[in-house]
C-alpha cells in the first residue's frame, strides 16, 4: 500500500501538467490525419498596404501589412491539434522571414519560431520561358513535395493554381477571395473565419473536395446575398475559391 501511494505521489506533478496545461500543448495527430499544414502568406494570412503607411505589421523595409482576422487563431488551432506548420510564399525569402518574425501568436511566439519550414520565391519551380500567360503562377509554381508526402499535407491558399500540378492542387484548402467592391469587408472579416471553422474536419482527413466545393461556395453565395448583390459567373481560372474573380456585379 505504501509502495502504491509512493508511485501515485511521484506521478502527481505529471498529472497536474496534463490537467492544467494551456491550449498551446500539442496533441499527436491521429492515424490518417493531416500531419502538415502549409500556409500561403500574401492574400491568405496578410495583405500588403504599401510602403511608409500604418499597418498591423511594418517590415524593416517600411512595407506595411494588414493581418486578416483569425490568422493567429488558425495557426494556433493547427499547432494544438499536433500538426506541423509550414509557410510557402511566392515572396522573397528575406521578406518572408521578416514578416513571419513580426507576426505573433497569443503567447508571444513568432510565426517563424513555430514553423517547421519556411519556403519562398527561391523555392518555386520555374517552368521556363516557353510558358505563356499573364499570371505569375503561369510560369512559377510551388512544389509541395519539398515539404512532405502529399497525402499527409494540405495548403491553405487564395490561388488554387499556385501548386505545381493537379495532384498538388487537390491538396489546396481554397479560400474565398475578392479584391474589391461591396464584398471587400466580408472578405476581410470572414475568409479566415471559414478556414478556422472547417480546419477540424480538414485535420481529421475529411476529403478536401467535399469541404471546398460545398462549404466555400455556400459561404460565398451567402456573402453575396448579405449585400443584396446579383452576380453571374464565368469559369474561373482560380477554381472554386476564386469564383470571386469571375463574378460581375450588376
């Protein structure tokens, strides 16, 4: 009996840690769950406001950025669920590091300090001069295989076409986007809220095509109706999440 009491007493500090640990303690991902979550930066977590103007974050270069609501909470949710966080941006690596160092979690840690990897423009695949197109992503693409096995990762993107090929694009959690007009306030306030709300399903391995093609479109249409807008859509280069690119308001 004394031996049992001694064992329980020795384990008591560990039990206290488990019971009263804060929300940032990591849980191991379940078998078959997503192990790596990759985040784009520009248009996904942040938006450039220009140089020498006020912003949520101002870089050493003087460039200011607005941070979209729920960006911090989204990163924290991924970490809490035991998945690794990665950043893959088309911006220069020096800029990415400066930006991610200045972005902070609620406990004061920087985004860069919790990142398993940070990739930038230098890590894009150049498809060559023969590629014709008006978009940067026609020639330069992200290679998600530089981060891990495709089945174990997803990327949160505002541009479905940035990953290298169809297999990699199938790993995109597509954000609703819109560059201006009456839906701009909705975009700024709710685009990452949607991602935050579906992230639990994403991390458990729910097929992305179900999440993207059902939840995103429904959210977009609801957003349009809230502003009393009528819209007609063409085929969008940016896929489901990029439907805003092809909407024309009357």
